[in-house]
C-alpha cells in the first residue's frame, strides 16, 4: 500500500502564503514514479546505471518554472517583451534542435545506444562530438532556454542551472565513470581533448 506524504513547495518571500495554499499533496507519487522508472528503464549491468530518461529532467524543471510563474503572478519578471528576446529564443530553440539531431544521428550511424541505461559500443568522437562530449544534453539545455525565453518565464530561466546540475551529477558523472572504466585510456584521451559542454 502506498504511503501518503506531503511535499511543501518552498518559494521566495515574494510569494504570498495564500498563493501556495493548499499544499501540493502527492499520495505516494514519488514511490509510484520510482517503481515505474525501475520497471521501464532497468539499467543493463554493462551501462552507466542511469535510471531515468534525461529529457524528463529538463521537462520537469521547465514545467515547474511555468507553474511558479503562475503562482507568483510572474514575480520576478526580468524578461522584457521584446522582438530581440523572441529572436534569441528562436535561435536557442533551433540551435538546440540542430545540436541534438547532430548528436543522435552520429550515435545511430555508429550503432551506439542512445539510452544511458544501455551499454556503449564505442567512444563517439567524430562529427559534433569533436566539439562537445554531450551534444544531446547541451541541445536539450538550449531548447529549454529557447522555450523559457519564448514564454518569458523568469522562473524557468532561474531553474535551468539547477536542471544542469542534476544532469551533470546524476547522468553525465555516471556516464563518465562508466566510459572511463570500460574504455580506459581511449576515453581519458578524448575527455582531455574535448570539453564536457562546449
């Protein structure tokens, strides 16, 4: 039987206590989500042991930012209404799509698994991987930023560094340890030559 518990959302003082009522109640939601992740994203033994799809991190933080905008009546609001902001958002979106597609297509072409809970066949160091070790995660971050600017979501922009920290510590760090253990000097030489992000 799932246990019931309450998650309280903490926000800056600019949010009134009334705007956060009633508290967000999740009846065992995290436990259920964890079980689903374990069922559908069970890591292979020969893998980085990432237990969830990384895009969910970006989606989750983006939606949280949009929700906080609504709850706080857009306080803070540091993204002006401007054609330049819309253009910057569009550039970030398109850049993100391009970088993601470049990364995924190179992986598929070389027969590597895209899913970080599956094994890696080889070190991919050609194409966009000559400039960034993590084009898919970088592309997702740019796509997120583009949407945040288009929606003028200050909270989503504030939460982007938090999303990147989660990706860095819970996904990329695991992948780096796995690749270093599996491919040894080949991966370490590549890691020394190419930056993690750009």
